[in-house]
C-alpha cells in the first residue's frame, strides 16, 4: 500500500510538472548523431485527428468550444472519451483533466486565487487519473487529454499564459484524492 502511495505521489508530481513547466534553454541529452524528426503544430494536429476515426476535434478559435450539456468538457472530447473502452471512473477522471485544463486556460490572469484554484483543481484531476489507471498508463492518459484539450493555437497560447503565471508556484499533493 505504501509503495502504491509513493508511486501515486511521484506520478502526480511528474504530471503536474509537465503541465506547469515552461520552456527554457535546451539541454538535450540526445546525441548529435541521432536525427530528430520535427513536425509542425498544424501537421501534428491533422495527424492526431486522422489517427482515430472517432476523433474529430473542435478547431474553433473559442477556448471553451461547444459544451451543450454544460458539464465543463467540450462535446468533441466527451464523444472521444465515451468511445474509449475505459471504465466509468477512468472516463470521469479524463473528463476532470480536460475540464480543469479548460478552466485553467480561461482563468483570470490578475486573480491569484483563481490561478491557485485552477492549479489545485488540475492537480486533483491528475491525481484522479493516477488513482484510476495503473502507473504504467496514467501519465500517458494525462498527456493524451492534454493533446485533445489543447488542440488549437488559441488554446495552446491560453494554456501557456496560464502556465507562465503559475510557474514557480508550490503545489502540495492532495491528502485525499477526491474524484468527481
């Protein structure tokens, strides 16, 4: 049990760092002789759309996109999650991540409490992913939800703005993981 708690804590920290880290100087450990494939953002998004017949992502300029049922998750992402073979708690944890990322993207930059709440909510959502998925899959699921949620330049710019504002913020691990 203690080993699972440690793995959960490390996973949450790693995933949270991925979401809040910002770019800096390059210190690549890739040998110079290893070719690195590059792909444009537009090409990557097109490739993402074409990798799964169920995935037709919202490409509007709106950060929020269409959310007809007002659950805080874009309808395209709801359809994507629903088409997966995951369990109900796993699907709900994916929705929590998408919802919290969207809330972070539209948080008020001058409101420190709103930024803190967005960070805490995202942290809890990531914790729910780690609670509901095996450790070897959890991080992949967090990154997958990041890809489908932050899928346009406007959303990317909004998320990077949020990330820059919370960079350096200390976020504590939740004592108890509470999933929606």
